[in-house]
C-alpha cells in the first residue's frame, strides 16, 4: 500500500501531533463540496432506456454511463458503483482519457463515502494525473477539492490543508474567485477542526461576508455562504452566543432544502435543537429534534441525535427516557470512535438503517397499528381464557381417572400417586402462569382501555402506556403460543409432518421476526448457519429455534451477542444457540426441562419467563428423532444445542 504524502506546513499550526478524530457533525458536512443532486426518476429512466436500446459510439456510451453514475450518486449506491466501473473499463479499453478521469472521480467519491480511503485515494490520484496531462484545469480543481474532503474524513488534516492550498493556488491561476473562496473555506475546516473560538469565528464571518458579494455561474458562492454560515453558527453556539447562532443554522437549512441535500438538513436541525436545549427552551428544542427525525439521518450522527434527545428528556423531567437515550448516545459514540473498528461500524450502520426503516414504517402506519394492536390483544385475551378453561377441565378429568385407577390397582398405588402428584404440580404451575403472566398484562390493558374511553389521558401518556403494554402483550402472545402447542401435544400426542427444507433460509426467516426485539435491547443477532438440507417437521423446527433464540435475547444485556450456528455430524445436524448473557446457576440447570420443578426467572429487562418454552422444545426435538442439551456458566452465558436428522 502506498503511503499518503505527509506535508510539512507552518510550524505554529502543524508541529503538534494531531489528536484522534471524533466523528462529529462537522465531518458529515464535508461531502457538501462534492455532492451532486440526484436526478429525477423520469430523467434516470430516460438515460437507462437510451443505454439499453440505442446504438452508441464508445465515447457516447462512456459519457452516458458517467451521467447515470452521477444520477445515482448518494442514492442507489449499487448502481452508482456499477455504472462507474463500467464507464472506467470502457474508457480504458477505448483510450478515452477524459472519460477515464471522470470515472475515477466518481469511484473515488463512492469509496470515500464507504470509508475505503486507500481505494478512494488511488482513484483520485489517477484522475489528478489525467486532468493534469490534458490541462483540464476545471476538473483538476474538482479533483483537488475531492481529495481535500477525503483527507478530512480520514481524518488527516495535514494532507487536507495541503490539497486545500493546491486548490487555492489553481483557483488564483484561473482567476476563479469562487474556487478560491471555497478553498479558503476548506482550509479553515482543516485549521480549525474542533476548535471553536473567537479566531475561528472571525475567520468564517469574513468568508461568509465575502461569499455574499460575488456571483458565479456554477452556483458555488451560495454553497460557500451556507457552509461558512454553518461554521459561524457552530462557533457562536460554543461561545454561548445562542441567539446569534440560530439564524445561521436556519439559512443553512433553507439552502440544503433548495439544493436537495436532505442528509445535512437533519444534521442542522439537530444543532438547532441542541442550541435551544442549552437555552432551556424545551418546546423549541423538542420541535426541531422531531423535525430532524422527518429526514434521513446519516448513521454517524445518530449519537448526536440521542445525546440531544437525552438532554431534552432531562429538562422535561422524564429521566427514564433520558437514561435510555443517554446509554444509546454513549454506546454508538464509543463504538464509532474506536480506530479501525470496521466490524462495529458496519454493525452500527445496519442497526441505524433498521431503525430508520422502523421510523418510516411507524410514521406511515401509526394509527393502523394502534387499532390492530388493540383488536389483537382482545382476541388473545379471549383465546387465552378459552385455552386455560380447556386445560383446567382436561387436568380435572385426568386427576379423576387416575384416582379411579388407584382404587382398582393397589399394587401400583405408589406409581399412580407419583403421577397424580406430578399432575397436581403441573396444574398449580399452570394456574401460577394464569395468575402472574397472563392476568397482570390483561389487567393493565383493561385499565388503559377504560382510561382511554374516559378521555382522561393526554396523547403522549396514552402512547407511552400503550407501548409498555404492547411489549408485555408480545410476551404473553409467545407464552400463549407455547401453552397451546404443549397442551395440544399432551391431549392429542405429537403428530409430525417431516419434509426436506433448507435450514439456512428457515433460520433466516425466524431471525427476521426477532430483529425488533434484538434492536430494542441493543443485542447483536448473528446467523452463521450454512446451507444444509434436513428432513423434519418444518413448523416444529422453527418453534424450537424461535424459543431458544428468544430465551437467549431475554437473558442477554445491551451490547451482548446471540449467535446461531450449525454443524453436520454423520446423519444429524446440530444447531447451537449461543448467548453472552447471565448464564444459569447449577440449581436452575438441574430443573431446566421439568415443568413441575422449573423456576421462573426474569430477563435482563425484567421480561417474564415460565420455563414452558424449553419443555416444549424438548418434546418437539424428541418427537423428530433428535435430542437437546446445553452448556452454561453463571455470568458467562449459555449455549443450547439440539440435533435433527438430515435424512
């Protein structure tokens, strides 16, 4: 790997060792200099139609591919990269140097945004050489700007300042006042990164005023004005001149909305909310943080969002929500700040994308889900009552039958007494489930419904109470499903319907249904199962995996992991569910698969547990010709294994 150039600069500013860069709102905005508007859908469709149908010369096709790449920039990243690579290959084969340089620029921006800086640097350097040889000064100026942005993202402010100066020199040579102004803006970001003082404020105020008095055909001056103004706002905020900061942020929002830079709109709204929170203006702070959530938020800035929300909740006196948001803030910020932690960064990005999809889904279907949740809850309550009555009748009849057998067969009275005692214990266990795990959430739901009918709750309190009850109802639904399956197996026996199916796909489907629980607890859910075909009851297999994974999530704290793996041995497939949770003491392990002896344990978030799920898993695995076992150490986590025949 080539080493990036380390440039010696002014001693006063650059002889100190650069501190480790923290991903901040300032870093996210650096892409504004190289961002382009995403093309409208009709234009993209038209370009793709021409590419697919028209007979084009090599140069025409290369230009079309580059235009399509630019149209998908910051949108569909897969098509962005694909069209850029196709353009580069075509240009190199056809000897089209200008188009080759443009394709290198597109790929450099792509790899920079995806934090693959070595690859980005390689493409930018290739573009720089081509534009220099062709004397394409305008494009060379753009290449210098992109390399400056890349080094600021790394962060490497020595090289960022170096390329900012090269940009400034070339702009002066070209009599491009706007380019020179943008170079000075970039140079200021390199010199004053994370330094908010009067000197930095004076620097950006001067740039802001100068940018207001120039005109240019490329519309770069308004961009320089907006970005310089944003830095003025940041410095005013850090100097505690809050009222002066807000107008600059608002001007930046107007510019970004007009240009279509929706990612930076959310970041600026977060800044405004933060300033209002420092002023103890809770209403305005809450208004702007909600505005930020209406726009896509780049995953690097989620820790800023949670930090501001925590401060707002604290000002409102909602310390429970403040603590939850504060924990998310620190977890994401610490993970992002770890140098070279590419795996953690990818995981945070996936969590963020999942959170964003859930936010959009809640916005679109909020009212629908409220009604559906209430109707589902009522239906579950009715089914639960009917099922429990059936179980009580069943066990009552069973007890009477066993009592009759005891009177007729005195020679086996000891054995029958043992069965009767077991049935009594199971009956008591079931009544305990009814009293504690079903009655409490149903009572809470009835209370909320009464209060809602009486219109005594405000919308926020009602939403919070429904959210709490919703989580408890989900637990009750899982318990009810296990209860009905187990009762059916006891009354009718196990009836299996084995088929051939792929294990990886089935477990993937099960994990999709558990992602919301994992995300809520901030637990990583890993699927390492390979492609295996097995011959067993598909529905029963899914029930076993779902129960084991749910238990693993229940007893794993935030920041932990749950991993599902598989191993093929002879004619059996062994599936393992491993967690990094609390583990089990020996006395719990000895009673684990016995319904009459198992003890209820609460999860790490106070989730309820009955032990019925593991008993059901053992019965289902045994019915399909396998076995189930586990390893556990208190404080170190647990691993559950079960085997299933492959033929």
